[in-house]
C-alpha cells in the first residue's frame, strides 16, 4: 500500500504520513486524542529518519494497541521528535480496515521542494 503525504513543510509531511499510516488500519474519524505518546528516533539521512519514525509508530500500534490521530513533528538535525495523541483501540467502536505489517524503503521518496513524502507499506 503506497501513500504520498504532502505538507507546507517536511515536518508536516511526516505528520501526515503518520496520520496516513493509522488511517489505513482504522477509520480515524472517531479516534479521540486521549492518550499521549512521545517518539524520538534518529537516522543517517531523511529516508532513514522517515523509516525509523513510521516504524516506531507502527510498533506503538502493535505493542500498546493505541491508534494515534494527532501528530506534532519536529526535525532537529538527524533526529525526529514527535508528540502524538490517540486512544486505545476498541474493536466494538472503531472500524478496522487493514493491517500494516511493516514500513519499507522500497520506492520511498522525500521531495524537499514540493514538499512531500512517498512510502510503501507492507500489508
């Protein structure tokens, strides 16, 4: 499953890519920002940083069963810092769509001029 996330800044593109990751798995229209998560990851370049960031968000979903819906990302050198909010998944309330198994580097693209990020998820 491929997504392309746009924004006014590359940080906003990362935020929108995080939103898209969760929006592919669960309908986010009724997810409330009740739980907070803080994420810090590093990478050698922008692609590594995007991969590490999205992989950490996927880890939070898998391990903590939290669906995130709000993201605030700051990029500081080779570090991505994200404060996100969401709530625990409740399959009686939330409509599940599909399961993302992994983030991939395949066909990943970061366009600093547009700005946009393209990511392929393994489902």
